[in-house]
C-alpha cells in the first residue's frame, strides 16, 4: 500500500506563523545602528567606547560604526539615540543609555 502526501496543504497554524515572524527579528540597541534611516559609512575612533573603562584596550583599537542619518542629514555614531528613531522592520529595539557626547565632539 502506497501513501500519498499533499505537500501543498498548509501546515502552519496562525500561532506558528506569529512565532516564526518573531524569531526572524533580531534584538538590537534602540540607537542609530538599528534605525531605518541610518546608513553605515564606516568606523570612527570613539572616546566613549564602553571597553575603554576596562583599561584593557588601547583607545586606537576601539572604533564604533559611523553613518549618515537620512532623516537629519548628518554623520552620527551608530550608538547615538535621536528623537526621530524609527526601528528597522527586522529589529526588536532594546533600551540603552544614550551617549554623553555626540559624533564630532571631543571630550
């Protein structure tokens, strides 16, 4: 006896689709790096890099993503937060602390 399968039949329930949709997203900081308007252009030295506090890394080794905001038009570190933030569709934003000093301003 041979069994035939219908592979075109829907096998996902609405709950499975919702879980699959949620799992395809990635958690990222709620900052420019995960914003729909941020365009990555390179890396820049970062005086506020969190690993500087550890004292293990040299400043010249620590860089942060730099990009241009399509909404505001200026260069920004990817770790900055602005009021015009709009999460990329594939991102689950995670609250983070904002930088003390924005891009281009030396401490």
